[in-house]
């Protein structure tokens, strides 16, 4: 456990009667890319702020980079943070803001150039922030978080409102850090966006951790069926499912299209049997549950408890 | 220490950049020059140094203007930055909260200091060119500029306290206006009313002294209008000056306390605050 970037144990944070974070345990390892997902108000931002020491827990223990974040500022030199809805000072230029933040982190201002180039703001950094688009402001926001190559990068809804190309660029940049051992945690309310990016997904619901694992783990946990769509040639369409032997759930969804449903764990077996089936088919399409389906499942389960 | 200097420098740079410094300097210079030129016109024959007159009129102006400017530049400092998310970002850096408050305070005090020195200095320079300023009056003038900055610092600290206490920067702005109205206008009127009604029964000179120290604007007024004989004569405060038990040191200490106490309270409130 000593190698963990951040360890939260039994952390609870209440605002009056409302419980923003409720008994959360979380361990983040070096190089991990973690997607923190949940509805607005599920406790994502509070969890991040707890790790930064901006709010103090009512119960539980937090250790980030070997220190309690609410006390002692030293460990913060190795943390990068991009707050949600950051409003940068409009009259300053991007380069000036970067110089300010770099000097606070005791990093050479000369290194800023490379960071600004990396986020695609090499030229625009000379201009004032009020001339920037939303995407450019977010790039500067990311750039300041990258100063000094942090060991922990906490990005609170960094890609909300950005176009898909820029979003992809964001993920590429943080991936480079993750490869070098930085723990990256990105929060979002749209899980699908982070599907191909994250090593691990933590689902928050009403302050509690509803799920935590790799995407594959979550798929299995959610027990959502895999759907297999098969387009058949002329003939009796019920022949195929019958040829597969076991009672598979299926329905006809088109003129010549049927949809089979099976548990994710049985998917490989079903496909194998399909391949050896005497009934020929024209096309096959395997629909694994989307992240949003899985996510909705966990949220519903949490709400039902 | 380093972080304090960096934050203070940024505050000054921002002040220059968004033209606060220029606007305040021009306003103070314009009002100071107007008072200087109008103020010296009727005094040509009585033989009073125009500079002493200027000290009287400028310190009367300062009592209203400087606290207002100080509160305007300070009320947003904490609540506004929290709302914009920049405070959370700043605190994610290796910076302690007291360093943020101290750095910002020094930056804002410097902005006000620059504006006061240049603005009032312009009036002083205009007089110096006119000639006929007796050497002693410069001491009173310099003390006036210095204490004006100190008065500003006290109200910056009060503005920070308001900004640290409330969540919404607009509420902090409302409180700042309230603070200004209370100390610059209402306090003296209320005090006068009490003195008239009381006729010296319970409000003894000692109580009055305490009441005057309880308002930084009054401490400033007494310090400048009674501190120098020429000035007090012209301010019509000579009688009061002789009766006052309060020395210059006590008045200056009151102003320093009016800066240090609210600033410490603001830092204390901010240290416990959750973002």
C-alpha cells in the first residue's frame, strides 16, 4: 500500500444534513488512469477537493503522496489540478498565467513553452485570455496542471463542452503522463466518453462508491446481456436459434433479422456454436452493453438500495 | 515568503493590467489638484501656508474616498476567486492559505499606495511649483500621505474579512458598502447626536477618546487634523487638539490595529473555510 499515490479510507463529508461523500474507500496506484463518473451532485468534485485538502472530511483518513492534504503544502508541488468551471483571469495572457503558476510550483518558467506547445497553445499563449475560445481556455487550464510533471493529476470534468477532436487530444496528452507513472483521475458525467481511455472506472452515486473496477469487470458485474444480431437468408428464421440447442432468449427484430441475448460470460460459447451451426447466416453483429447502459444499471441498483 | 511575494506581485500586475491603478491614481490626482487649486485661492492674504490648507482638505477627502476605494478593490478578493474556481486552483499549489491572504493584502495595499503617492504627490508638486511652502508643512503632508495609505490598508483588511465570511461575492460587496457607510458617514453623525443628547454626563472625555479610536476614519482624522499646529489651527481643531489625551502614537497604533486585527480575522476565517 506504501506505493499508492492516494489512499482514502472510510471518507465521509457532510454539508449540513446532506452527505456529499459517504464512507468512500479508494486507492489510486501510480500510472493508473481512473475515470470517476457519476451524476451531477454524486460527490465527484467533493472527492477531488478532499484529495486536495480544499475540504476536510468529517470521518475517515486521506493520504495523498504520503501526506494529509489538509495539512502541509509540500506534497502539492506534485499534484496537478484542473477545477470544474474554471474562469481564468481575462486580462492576463496565457503565458503570463503559466509563468505565475510555474513560479508558485518552483518550476523554471522556461519549461512552459514546451507545455504550451504540447497543448497546442504555443502561439496563442501570447494573447489575452478574453480572446480565447472555451477550448483554448481549457487547454491553458490543462497546461497549468501539467507544470512540473505531477505524480497525481486530478481533472474535474475537463472535457465538458469540448469538441471530440480536442477531447481526444486531451486524453493523448494525459496518457503520456500516465505512461511515465502519473496517476490520472478524470471525472465526468458521461462515461461513454471515457470508455476507451480508462484503466479503471469508479462510479459514484449519491456520495457512495457504486462500482469500482475495469470496464470488463463492470460489464460482468452489471450482468447486462450481450446481444447478437444475425441477418439470415430466406427460410424459417426460428431454425437458427433452435439449432443452437440450449434455450436462448431471442426475438425477431426485422424482416430477416433476429437478436439473441446471452450473458456476457457465455458470449464466446454462443459465437462458437453459431459458427458450427448448420444454418447459414448472412451477417452477424455483436452488441456488447454500452458503458451508458452499465452505468445506468449501477445507478439504478444504488438508488434501489 | 516566496509565495507571498509571487502572489503580491501578481495582484499588482493585475491591478496595472485591468487599469484599477490608473483609474484610482487619476481620480485621486484630479480631486487632489482640484482641492489644491480651489483651496489655495482664498488663502492668499491670510498668510497660512497653502500646504497646510491642502493637508486639511485632502485628509477630509481621504476619509470618504480612500476607504471606498480600498473596499472596492478588496471585497472580491476571496469570495470572488472562490466563485471563479481560481482560489481552489491556487490552493492546489504548494501555497498556505495565510500566504494567499497576506500576499493579496500586500498587493492591494501596494496598489492603493502607488495611487495615493502619485495622486496626492501631484497636488504637492503643483504647490511646490507655486512656491511659498514653509518647510515644516511638508512633514504634515508626508504624514498625511502615509496615514492615508494606512487608512486604506485598514479598509482593505475589513473588505477581506467581509470577503472571507460570505459565499457570494455580491453579498461581500453589499457588506463592503455597509462598512463604508457606517465608518465614513453614520458613525460620526451618531456620535455627534449622542454627544449633544448626553451633554457630557456619561460620555466623558475618556469615553469619547475610546469612541474615536473605535473608528479608523476618526483615528485618521484626529491624527492629521490635530497632529500639526498649523494644520489644526486651520482645521478649527486647535481647541480639540489641546484637550485630546490621545497622542500621535496612540492614534497611529489604532490605525495599525485596525489593519492587523481584521486581516488576522480574515486569515483565520479563510483558513477554516471549505471551498
